[in-house]
C-alpha cells in the first residue's frame, strides 16, 4: 500500500517541500492537485525534508494536496511500439495512442566507458556544401545550430534529418512553437519517415519546467536502439529553453548563480546530455543535432558558450545561411581525408579567401580604392555566397568541390590561390 | 575492507554532496563509502561541522536515502605507484578503464573499482643496494624494466630520516606486493619496501634534494612556441582560448612530439571522443626517439565531462602524482591538463553546495591558491643521487565567453612561466596554431637567438600596425616600404608561425630544422626589397609563400628539400 504525504511545508517557485521518510534522491513522486496529477522529482534531501521539483509547475498546488512517492526514478519505455509515436514532455501520449508501459527503464543512465568508444569514421552527407565541403557532419557527432530567434533553424534541422541516411529519428521539442511541432510532424510524414521516428514534444504552451525531462527521454531511447545496432539521429530543439528551465529551478533553490543567473553546473548538465552521442563498437550510433538560440545574437551568452565547449563544433545560422566563420565541425578531419584528395585544401583555401573578401568589403565600405586583388576578391566572394553558401543549393560533395575549383579558376591564377602545386596540377580546370 | 570501520548515517543529499552524521570521529579528506543497496559509492570528507560531515561523492548520487550507512576508511584519497602504470588509461580515481570495460561492458558501472596495477603481474627486479647501505626516502633499492625505462623501486616517500638496508631480495621476478627489501631507521623501527606504494594525490612528492630553476628549453616542435613563446623543461605554461580555438589539438600535438620521456595526459571534464582519438592513434604512432609506440611513454587520465564531477578535481591531482613519481626516477615528465577550467568549475559546484561565500563568478575564494599549488608541482629537481628529473605542466584554460579577464585565467597567469593565448580571430581565419604571437609571452628562453627573435617580433608588430593603418587610410595611404613590411610580417606568420597539423612533416619541426628555417626567415625579414609597385610586391610574396608551403612539407635535408631551397634562394636574389 502506497503512503501519501499530505503536508506540504513550503511552495517556492516550482519546488515544493514535504516531510517524508525513506525517500531516495532523484525519486519520482506524483502530486494530486485540484487540476490533476503532476509529476515531480526529488532534487534535495535534508533530514526529513524532501524538496521536489514539480514538472507541471506549482501553480494551483495547495498545502493539503497529496504527494505519493513512486519508488523509482524517471523511466521511459523502449520497444518497437514507440516508433511513429508522439509523446509530451512527461512521456505521456500526445497522439491519442495508448500509454506505453512495456520494457520500462531508467533515463539518465551511466556514461559510456571511454575505452569502449570508437573513433567515428562515417560522414553523413547532407547535400549542403557549407556542411559537406567545409564542415562535414560525422556519424555520432554532437553539433548545435547557433541561431538567433527567427532564423529557419527548424527547417534546417528537418532538412538535414530528411537527407541523412539514418535508421531512426528522435525529435525532442522543448518550448517548441505549435506550428513548428506540426511542421516537423508533417515533414516526417511527407517523407515517409514518421514510422521510424519517435517524438517527445514539449510546446511553448506547456509548463516550462516540464521540458527538463525531454533530452533525457530522447537520449535514453536513442541509447537502447543504438545498442541494438540502429543508427539514431536525435534532434533537440531548443536547448536554450532547457537551460532556462535549469536556471529557474536553480534560482528557486537559492543556488548562487555563476553567470547571468545560470547555475554553476550548467556545463555539466549540458555535457551529460550531449556526451550521450556515441559510436558503439559492433553496434549502432547516436548523432545529436541541437538548436541553441542565442539571446541577443551573443555567442558569449552562457548557453551557447557552454554548449560550444561541449559539442564537436557548431553551425552558425545567420541571414538564412550557414556562416563560414565560427561554423566548425571538429570531426571533419576524421572523414574529409578519405573523400577526395583536394577536399581539405579546397576547404581551407576557399575559407581563407573568403575571409580576405570580407576584409575587402570592409575597405570598400570605407571608401578606399580597390586594388586589382581586391576586385578579384569581391568577385570571388559574391560567387561563393551565391553558389556555395546559399541553402537553396543541394548538390553532392564531389560536385561542390568541382564547383569550388571552377570558381577559383574563373577568377584567380593558380599561384594566387596558395594551393599546393600537386593539387593544382591535378584539379585546376583546363580551359 | 576492514571490519572496524567507523560509521555514520546519511542525513542529506544535495547533488553530489552528501551530509553524514557520524558516531566517533572523522578526518578531513579521508575516503568514505556510502552504501546504497549493494553498491558502495566512494566519497571524500570535505567539511566537518560538529557531529556532521559533508562528503563529496565521486559517483552519481541517485537512489541515496536519508539513513543510508556511510563507512569511513581513515585513508586519504590515494593512488597506487609502481611498475605497470605506463600505457594505461585511468579514470580520475585511477580505475583502469580497459579492465572495467572487460568486466562491465559498455557502461561505467557505479561503485565498481579495480586495482590500478594488475594483480599477479610479475616484474624482473634487480637490486642496486646491499645490506648496510643507508638511504633516504625516494632513493632506489633496485630497478625493474618497464617498457623502455628503468623503473626505480624506491624507499617509500612517506618515510622520514635515514634508513639502513637490513634485507634485500636477490634478482628475480616478483609481484608488486612482495617485500623486496627491509629497512631500519636510527631508532630501530623497521619498514618493508615493496614495488608498490600508495601516495595521497593532493600532497606533492618531495623526495628530492632540491628544486632548480628551469632554464633549458623543452623542444615541442611547434615553431611558434619554440621560437616565440618557449617552454622550459620543468616549467609551466597555460593555454587559454575560447571554444574551438585549438587548445586540445595543440595539446595532442605536444603530447605526440615534445622531446620528453613520459607524457601524462589528464583529460579533465572534456569530451570523451578526444580521448578515444588518442587511444586509437598513439599505439600506432612511433616515437622517433625510441622507435617504440607512443603509448609506451604515455599515461592517460580520463575523467570526461559526463563522468562524475567530483572525480574531475581528483583527476588533475592523480595526473600530477603519477608525474612526480616518474620524475623521481630521473625522467623528464610532461603533464598536459585539458581543461583546468573544468576542475575549477567542479570546485565551484562543490563550494556552492557547501554554501561558502562566493568570490568572483561564484568561484570560491581559495581558487587562486589551489591553482597556484597545482602548478607548483612542476619543476626541475635534483635527486639525491645527483641525477635530474623534471615535471613540466601545461594547462588548457576555457574562459567563459572567451574572455581572459575571468578568475581562472587570471589566477593561472599569475603563476605560470609562459602564456599561450589562443585567439578567436586567428582560429576563425584558420591560422593554426592560433596562438596570438603578440599577446602571448614567455619568461623562458628559446634555442633561437633572442635578438633575432626580437627582430621577427618587431616585424610582426609593424606588420600589424601597418595593417591597422591600411584599414583607416587604405592601401594608397601607406608607402611602398611600409607595405613590404606588412607583407613580410604576414609572410613570416603564414609560413613559419602557422603550421599544418595534418601534414606528416609540417606538424612537427625539430630544433635543427627550426634553426635552419628561422635563419632563412631572418634573411627575408632583413632583406631590402625594391618593388616598383604594391601589386608586384604582393605578387612576389604570394609566390614565395606558395613555395614555402610546399617547402614545409618536404623532408628536412632531402634532395627535394634542397632543390626547393635553391629555387627559393634564386627567387630571393632575383628580387
Ligand atoms: N593546429 C590545427 N590545425 C588544423 N586545425 C586545427 C588546429 N587546431 C584546431 N583546429 C581545428 O579547430 C577545431 C577545434 O580545435 P580544438 O578541439 O583543439 O579546440 P579547443 O580549443 O580545445 O576547444 P574546446 O574548448 O571547445 O575544447 C579542431 O577540430 C580543428 O578542426
Ligand atoms: Mg578542447
């Protein structure tokens, strides 16, 4: 017989305190309020006092509501039955289907022994030159899209997901706009991908803290499938909302903030999620693509900043394009040495020249005379932007490399490119 | 574990901090275990208040209940020292990750701990002392071959005063727990010497006769470092830089190419994938000095970002302790910690839970002293037998927002001998290594003549200021001479300071080659060019750069190298 506790000592923010015995750290509880049943989790124990974070928020919780401890941490179901299903931030069905109860296991499990990881070696082709040529995406990579609000980041996420060759897609929405939720669902459906997808959707209209469980559920499910040999792609949008919920709880718990109100363990919290990206030896893999919106377009804001220190690069989305500067795939060198012998050189030199182009633009805007070299750079930059940077471009890697050589040879002499001579001999287009 | 352990009861859990009410007594920093079901979770006493103590738990604390039992061991957090450490991969508490993987599979099992040195492994011991010899702590009683080194078996570091050998084992194979010598001090107290000794990680090993000033340059084979901002053998340096600027790549390059005997890589709170790259690469890479795999001279301490936070702090200390141990053998040891900021953050998290009064950015007030005492563990030492050993420490720093005006960077800069500041702009422009040549500094001396280096730095400075000027007045606003200086600086940067980490030859430049190449650079910097227009000048340097990029990828002194050199020289004399 389960015991109820019906004396709530304190309600502050979304944290309530009860007196209870035999409760374990991080255990789940249910609170029955006038408006329904809400899930809560133990976040601190202090003698008999138990602090619970209420996922649906504390609004409407009254001091005589009943709390029941569930004797287990957060769990999620994992079986083939999950495929094609849509759940909310607590793991309850959002699609009218049955609740899942089979094969339940704990979320937020232990981390993979580094000795059991393998160096990832497979490129994920996206057809986007700014990714394939300049910052190749690699299976098992963890990579965020840094973006300001209003950029088409969800469209980019969906496009990569549709084009990537993976066995499964898991979408975690945190504070997702309802329209975006429908966009993802419809896109998956149109491409016939819904039947190999699982969605955990917390929308902007749901209680904010409820999004805290989303990454853990997504990644726990992904881990189970990856262990069974599946290549899983996890999409998380938007991790800034997740971080803001962490901040809310930390402030309620009167933790001393480290930076702009965010808790000192923000790095560890984010890392423990992102580090779930993995390539298992003799099994599948988890690739994580996330969205991190940057408040005020500021990368030094704690959320993008900490994220950058954790992930294996980042794509900056600005003006509807992936910015060449700052965008980085740190795993690219694992794969771009085996694609084509000119891949690395094209990648390096075209970006360096593009940097020079930006300088020339600056000079020009200040009214300086353009040298012959500046004029060449201006021409180059325009073509680079239109033919390679635009997200409308959808061509395979090899075609994009050829296009790179074409642009270079249309504008520059071989020596001006600074390319190694052997490459010029092999790839410089013959006129 | 002993049966008479002192016990206590859990009274609170807050993240990885657990409060325990104890019965008899506890000791600051002693190790305790918390019993959760059938798991025992390792923890360390970090504060005592009345009958309550706060423990930092080195594991996930999920499932701990008020009333759970804690057991105190009376031992400080320690590591095992002995033959068999080289080539191993440990977590921050010195658990061997490979054997954990064999035993438990893909995931790190909570509460699973294994001995650092393999039980039952036998080592060929050769005594180097005879009965009656008198020794101090840290002096050797014998040696065993470990990989390519002669591993010294030493009088335990904790023993004070002089000790006389009363028994010594003959040459033969022994396991690390076998007594190989018995010793007696002046008061007649006897002690056993085994090949294994334990040492508390937070206490430096100081069983040497004195600490010397580090002067000799440590050849890292990274040109910008060796030439402009050198590191000394036994010195310290730090590498702060925003995310993605190249700290880890640089540390990996150093760990592969630096001319030292032993490298200890402490991956502290960073990505697991980066460690895996080392694990996969190192066994395949051959150390040119020894002809053996690089793994034979390397130890990896790996406490990556998703592993328990408290063990992050211990991981840098574990690394330093193992490093000091090998230094005691007269070896040059290099400890690379990536990233010290994660260790500082772990301290901050714990300090916050202890509700200590926070300093800047919520870091604890003792941040500076902790950082200082960590780098203090580096040093060139003279051992009692007259030989020298060294420990060089390099720490990556990950400043919030890439801003060096933050507590960890600032505290580190106060104590290190060299500062290799990575620049976001250089990294964005793919100018690697992205060490800022003008902001960075070193208190050590290079193996390249200092007045020549000063010349090179002057041209870089000049080049930068002309570059700035051009932004204001345009190319037409500066003289041809100034423009050439601008080009010289850019050229020196592009072909000498920048180095291609992905080219087999260019990634590492020996000191001989550096001296040779720098002499050519010096000639070019000194040369008076007479170009009739800026476009011609630019063109000349573009071509020269082109030539050098290939030159850098040719094997030193090979025929191709010589051929290219004479082409370059011709081009120069024609100009
Ligand atoms: N010397 C180099 N040559 C070529 N590319 C480099 C070099 N250094 C860094 N890079 C590029 O920059 C990326 C990031 O480098 P690295 O991982 O060393 O950054 P970091 O400073 O350690 O970042 P973080 O603080 O996030 O760990 C690399 O994956 C690589 O693509
Ligand atoms: Mg790094």
